[in-house]
């Protein structure tokens, strides 16, 4: 995977997690502007992730691993959640799956 693909996946993951976080905050606080901002960020995620020109299954398979990592780290450091061991272990399995998808067919 090229450095550009990694950067695109991190940007897409950040946009998707941010969009979800904005919608979550909007729904819990009844703020329509947060919900609309979240929807816009999710639309941007869809545009950015597809800048990588891979087969769709490989693209989303590898991206999901990056998304899972960004999600758990956001929960831990932004939302100050205590992440249980089972979540860290599951994240490790997801990351391992992303590596299999990325490098398994070579």
C-alpha cells in the first residue's frame, strides 16, 4: 500500500468518525446543525475513501481496519471512554484481517 493510500484512509476514517460523532452529539442535544454537519462529513468520507482506485471489496476491507482503529482511538481519547480489553483484542483481530486482505493475494 502506498503512503498516499494510507493518508487517504486516515483522512476518510477521520471524516467518517467525525461525522458520526457530530450526529451523535446532535441527536443527544437536539441540535439540527450538528446533525447536518455530520451528514456533510459522512458525504465527504464517501468521496475521499473512493479516491483509492482498488477493487471495491479490497478497498472497503482494508479501510474498515483503519476505520476501526480511528473509532476506538476517538472513543478513548476524545470521548474519554474506558476501552475494555475485549475491544482492544477485537481491534487487533480486525487489523489482522485488514492485513490479510491487503497482502494475502500477493
